[in-house]
C-alpha cells in the first residue's frame, strides 16, 4: 500500500478509446456425417479442422461412394470445386460400433494380391492357407494397403506364404455405414464418457479451432425432420452467443415434382429464418451433389470475394453443375424454367436454374418466407449480415465483460463499432449502421 504522496514524475497507461474489431469468419462450414476413417485410423466424434483437401483426406480418408461416406462429398465440393476453406468435419462412423463380421472365405491370389472390400478394417484381417491349417502374420507374410475402392492384401517376399499358393482363406470385420442412425448424427452428451457427440460438438468448434462456423451441413441426413430440427436449434444458438444458418435439402426421393416441394416443407415444419431450404440435387459429370453442399461452397466463395463478409447473395452465380436431378442415382433430370424456379423461391425454397450462362443458384429467401416477410429475416443475405455483425460484436467485446461500466468503456464500445460500421458503409457492404448507448435502457 502506497503512502498516498508522490514527489517526482510518474506515468500510467490507460486503455485506448478504440479497440480493433475481431471480425467473425463468414462462410465457415460445420458438417456432420460419415467418413471412411478405417482407411487412415481417423477420429470419431471429434471436430477436425481442414484448410486443404489433402488435410481432410489425411485425417478422415476418402471414398467416391458418397452415399456411404457423406463427408467426402463436402471435401470434394468445397476444396476441389470451389477452392474455399476452412471446414470443420465431425465423423460419427465408428469402426468399433458400426461394423459387421465377414466370415472366412476363400480368395484367389492374382499376381500375389487379393482385393478385399474397401469397408474391411485392416487391423481385423485374419489370413490362413486355404485349408485353414496355417495362420499367416501381417507385416511378415503379407501387407495391407487401401488403394482406390479396395483393401489390397499383398504377399511379401520371404514370408511363409508359398509362391505356389493359389488361394487364401481370409476373415475380417468391416465397417457398416448403414448402421449409422439419426441419433448418431444428432448426438448428445454421454454421461458415462463425459463426451459430446454429433451435432452437440458444434459448441466445441470455437474452443478447439478458434473459429465460429456459420453454415451448418448434413448431406444425406438433413431432409429428416429431427435432424433438421437439431441443425436449426444449433444454428440459432452456437455457444449460447453466436448464430448461423442450417442448410437443409428436400428429400428428392419423395418430392418428384417441384410443385410438391411446398407441401413437403409444410409437412416437415421448416419455417425458420435460421434455415435455408434447397431443391433439387445437381450433377457434374457423373458426380451427384446435394444442392446444399454446392450452395455452401458458393456462399463461402462469394463471402471470400467480398473480404470474408456475407454482404452479397450467392443467387444467380454459377454452380459447378451441368444438370439438375431428382433421384439418388442421378439419372432422372429435372428442367425448371424461370417461372417454375420463381415459384419455388416464392415458397421459401432455393433452387437451381439453367437459363442464361449455365447452371446458377437461384433464390434469396430463407425458409421463413412467405410466412415471415421481414426483409432482415427472409432475405438470407441480409439475415446472414445481421448475424455476422452480431458475432463480430461478441468476439470484439467479450474481454470487456464484468468491467466497470464507465463513460470510457461506453465510448470505447460505441466508437469501435461505429468506426467499423462506417467502414462497411464506405465499402458499400451496408447502407449504414450505428451503435447507441441509450441511458433509458
């Protein structure tokens, strides 16, 4: 404790009246699904941040079978087609849980190799001679390597497997993506393990990766009502303070005509400003995509072109597609003219249109339209902008919490935000904006 008397020259530092805004990210995808983690020993129910395609493949594996491995569709679309990042992946396919036993069977050796199914778990493979009398050892008698859509077993030189062997008897355990359920995707908190799973892990993205995701994806599952409801709840309340958008697909196996899409939307109770609804699917060559996946990539690209700001709609901008389809095989094409596409937009459904200049995303409406006609809610570009500004305010001023609410702090908050908003106005990203401290409130 000082004596309360000073003689000489002293100094002290006070906080500056202006803080540097910590701008929230935009177009950052959080996606839950399945990946071939048996290929790389990848993680289960753990957020994986990837900035590059090779990072995602190294961490989670890759397969062209997107129906079984839904995260691979996002990897390809986001990194390869649109060249945007980052993405936070959560794989729920657990080789220890979602599996099946494949009994021992004879496999023919061709060029001293056997091709096993891609789903085979390498660590579980058991190899004997064709009579089952002699057991062979991995890394001594044979090696295993995932190659393309197979797990390749190769006979090693100098091992116990004779050169004259024509067949081997092989048993293994295989992952079974069909055993992944809605509850695995939705997730929750396990009291026994004290760990979160599925969509419950969205709150861990900021703590682990230091970023706030704002586009929530779940291709192959989002058309299910309970999954869509959970996605929406998470989009509305990330970490209790942030917000985003849930990108949801209409089930094209049920909705075969565009005129039936509004009734499906009504039946599934999709009417939130935190939802963006898409119909139908699209193809590029032989690859089939959920429209929500390509829309997420396009939104992220448009945001990036605008300095990581969601001030511009992705509508009427080119998709990476050459046809629109309504079946999971990708063979049943659908052709929409502007009137038909606009009808979907009028019902709060974003679609695709091939009218001038190739296939484009078509529509600016969130799912709350036409029930909600407040432009800040139904125009998803405006709604995303409001959410982005709110997320930025939280990130910038979280460190000011619990400090004395004196005039300096009030001015710091107001001046910082108003200077930033003025900058956005000068860049023509907003028409105008201000922050006020109202004493009566």
